[in-house]
């Protein structure tokens, strides 16, 4: 394995991790918003 392949693999892994964190953040925001909406109804 040469350095280019390793750099490419690390870049892809970094993008994947970034994507996962973005999705988790969006889900956390949605849950927080839903809880606020539920609290208003009661």
C-alpha cells in the first residue's frame, strides 16, 4: 500500500465519520424539538 492509498482511505473514513456526526446531530435536534412541542400540548 502506498501513501496515496492510505491518504485516500483516511479521507474517506473522515468523511464517513463526519457524515455520521451530522446525522446524529440532526436526530438530536429533531428529538429536542419534538419534546418542546409535546410539552406545550400538556
